[in-house]
C-alpha cells in the first residue's frame, strides 16, 4: 500500500513531466502485457480480459514508469470498486494519431454529479462503500496530471450500480521521414 506522502510525491512529480521525461519512448504492447499479467497474478479471484487491436508494436512518447503508473491507478480502482461481478475488460486500439485504452469494470459505478469531481485531488465519493475501502483520493488526479503532461487525455463513462469505463488517449510516436 502506498502512503499518502508517497502519493503526494508522485503528484508533484507528475507536474514536472515536460521538464524531465518528454523524450522517452515506450512500447504500448509491452507495458500493457506486463501490467495485465501482474494484475491477473495478484487478483486470482478476478477475470481480466485483454482485447489488443494494435497491428504491431506501437510507440508512445511517455516515460515507461509513468505509463505503467497510469494503468495501475485505473486497474487498482477497477478492482477496488468492483462488487459481485469480478470482471475487468481492458481494450487497446489505435487510429491514425492516437492509441486508446479502455478499462471497464462492472462495479458500483459513479453518479453523474460526481463524474467530473473524481479527477480532483483528495475527492472521494462519500459513500459508505468507498469509505470502507480506504485510499487518499489521489490516484485519478495523478493519472490526469500525467496524461495532460504528455498531450493525452482521460475520460469516464459510468452508470451507478452497473459499472464504469475509463478511456485514455495518447499520441502515437511516428518517426519523421
Ligand atoms: P487512491 O487512488 O489515492 O488510493 P481513491 O481510489 O479513493 O484513492 P481515486 O483513484 O482518485 O482515489 O478515485 C477517486 C474516487 O473516484 C474514488 O474514491 C471512488 O469514489 C471513485 N472511483 C474511481 N474509480 C472508480 C471506479 N472504477 N468505479 C467506481 N468509482 C470509482
Ligand atoms: Mg484509486
């Protein structure tokens, strides 16, 4: 478990993205497979499903630890806020410019009035269920800061008591010819 201090340090580092790590290249398939395998191992009671539509090895311009951290934050939430149906779908696709990753759970969901607030620092939905689960309300703020720093974005769709999909987008790195 991460301490609050550790998470705050991560958050302050996320704000310095463009200074230090702007030029790192990361292989999308490689990191997704690694995180997928780790989560499958750590949570044997869950079914993780990976739908990878990438034609080949796609590179994105992001420091690999940051990319990994974003995926871990979203998968950690998907596990934590699942209820009876312990199933998580990850899908990866690309278009001309971007890769898109979707992480879907079938858990408690998020009410419309909370949807935009969940990306704020320290915001946690004040439900008995999520209070019990612990956490600092920093995961999504860190993920968003990181993605903003790398010209990416994150969006969410959710239905209360049915489930949630987070979608992230990052520009594909193409070598100039
Ligand atoms: P931390 O990630 O710092 O350990 P946290 O999980 O509470 O704590 P965030 O990851 O930032 O913080 O999420 C903020 C809030 O958004 C959560 O407390 C929860 O109420 C809600 N939330 C996030 N992901 C989901 C999800 N997949 N399903 C339902 N609610 C979610
Ligand atoms: Mg979290």
